[in-house]
């Protein structure tokens, strides 16, 4: 009888653990691809005030985007004439609204491939500045967002040219970007959105 009770308790503990795991699996409410309708600007370390908010000057594109493979960018800005050692700077911007059904949820952003160093801003507030080797970035952006009206994500990327005058490797937001809506309990669920 004692062994039966022990086995029953072990079974209940294991069942409770699996039930908890199942609950965590259901925490992702919605995964939304965030690749379409970005704006792109190639140029200065700081965006000039006269074009900062003028979307007509920015080029339209969809992600993923690799500046090194973008023939139009290479041709129009003659990157090969930039002196060795000079830094190349590009900017990405996206305007977006938050659906009312997302209120009360946690909203995360994930960049699956972004060049370093990068700076990411949400509605003018700095979300991240990264100068290390990580090219995947994810963060809870809930506190940065406005539930009503437009939100803006801005990304600044910079890269030094190699001594031979060529930019190497991928440069840009060269993989997908996602918005992930979660229930209020936080867990790492990125493995399910590959």
C-alpha cells in the first residue's frame, strides 16, 4: 500500500510538471511576420533634420535586406570610392499600429539576423545598443509602445570598411523580423517560431 501511494505521488508530480509545460507552450498568442513596408536611408551618422521625418526621401523595401547584395545601393552611392577605414551607416524605419486585441499582452520583437553594431529605437526611446558579436536580438517592447496611434521602430547600423576598400559579410537586416504577442507570464518561446 505504501509503494502504491509513493508511485501515485510521483505520477501526480510528473503530471503536474507536464501540465505546466503545456501551459507555457500556449503562452504565445500570435506570431506576426514584421518584414513588409520598411523605409531605408543610406547616409549620415545622424539623420539630417530636414529628412528625419520625411518618408518620401526614404526608400521603400521589404526585409530581409542585405546592403552588400543591393545593387541599386552600391551603384547609386559608389561605395567603392569611400576611403578605407570610413564607416558606412544605414537606417531602417517602420511605422505600425497595435491592434486593440493585443492590449494587456506582452509584445516582443525579434530580429533573426541584424548586423553589428546596431542601435534600435521604439518611438524615439532607445531599446538597445549592441556592439558585440550577437546578430540575433529579441526584447519585450510592451512598455515602449503606444496602444493608440502609430508606433515607429528605427534601426541604425554601421560598419567599417576593410582595408581593401570592400565591405565584407552580410550588412543590414538580412533575416526575418517578428512581432510575438504573449500572455503576461514571461518565458523563452522563440524556438517555436523558426
